[in-house]
């Protein structure tokens, strides 16, 4: 009796070309043929054409959306091995309707908490501009801002927001928070002052976004909210792009309504080459790397291998 043919596995959006180094894939030897894609394709037709032959898709977070239209056009698809949990870019009902199993992996928030503070500190001390000045032959060009005594505003006080607040307190900042569901008891338990929405925006020197993306939070930081902020205030968003109205944000930065912003997440990723965010002064942009660490990737891909092996053992 001949052995069953190996399943075809696609690893998507491996931008750094590290997926095969971050885990031991040998348990799949002889059972799977693995293809790694380092580039990103965005159009549905391109995605379908590329993925049509594969039985298993290894999806990195929310880089390639798997919509109903795409899932229904992939005749061989049997397993979606997603990284993290709660991947909103996968149409779970469409997968269930097609009998496609969806798995996820371990996840924690340390990386995002640390990265949020990297962004805040970079803005406070103008690190991007000063680094550029030195590389171009210049020297000091700006005055930094001390964090001690300033107000850190948290838009959301969940797992990430509350940890960001603890670090703010270590910097001797005044930490305030607001979200639609935040209670006084929750804020008090985290050592944070609960304020109303208007107070959050009007008093924060640094406003950090930590709410989940939903219909209620889409565009939550818009022109009206930005207009309430101080001209010395800055915003950092390491949560989800659509929570902040980017055209309104760009207008606020360019007009001096606020002093600047730091963004790691966007409405559409990767950013288009001509996106104005790439060339706007006082806006620090990074390519959604808040969760991109060796430690997290080892968990992502290690768990992905185990999920595929378990699925193969059950089929």
C-alpha cells in the first residue's frame, strides 16, 4: 500500500524570511511539502491564484485576509493555521461552512507593551529626527520633553493599556484613562484615574490607544477629538489602524493642532509607497512590528507546527 501524498502547506507573509528558522519543522518531514512566501499580495485574484493548490495555509496574524470569497475559491483548503488568537481577518463562518478547520497559537502582550513605550520615548526625545540629523552630518536640532509630571492618557485599560499605565507611573506621570466600558472600580484597581472622554483628550500630553477594533471604536479618534488636544500633545497607536481617523490626524499634525504622532498600525497594510504618512514631519511610522519579536515568533511557528501535526494525525 502506497503512503498518502504529502499535504501542501503555504506559509504566508514571512516578511523577514525566518519562519523555517523559528521552529522545528522536522515533524512534518515526509508528510508535508512546505512553500514559503516572503512577499505580500493583496488583490483577491492574486491571492486565489497563489493559494489554490494548497491544503494548509499558515497565516501570520492579519496580514492576508481570508474572506468568504477567497475561502470558497480554494478547492483544496482544509486547514488554516493562524498565529495568535481571534484573527479578525479570517471569515470563521465561511471556513466552518466549507469544513475548513481553523487553529490558533499562544500569544502574550509583553512585546506590544514594551513597543508602546519605545514609541512614546522616541517621540518625547525626537529620536528619529535627531538620528537623521547625525546621519546627514548635523548635530542637535530639537528640545526633548521630560515625561515626569506629564499626563499619560490611556484610551482603553485592558491587558495592554493597564500595563502601559504601570510603566507611566514608574516615570512619575499622571495616568488617566477612558473607554466606553471602563468602570471606576477597574481604574482604581490599576491605580489609574477614570476621566470622561473630553477630559482624556483635552489633558493628555501623550495619548496611547489600547481599545479593540469594533464598530464602536472605528474612527473613535477623529477630528473632533483631535481638536480638543493641546498643541504640545502626541498620540501613539499600537492597537489597530482604523481606530484613528488618519486624514484627520494628518491635518491635525500639519496644522499644529497636536505636536505629533507615532503609528505602528494602519487601515491598509503594507502602506502604499505614496502614502502621505511616509513623508509627514512629526509622524513616526513603523511597519506593524509591535509583536514582531524572536520570542513571539518562536511561539507562533512552534505552535503552528504542532497544530498541523495534530490535524494530520486526526485525518
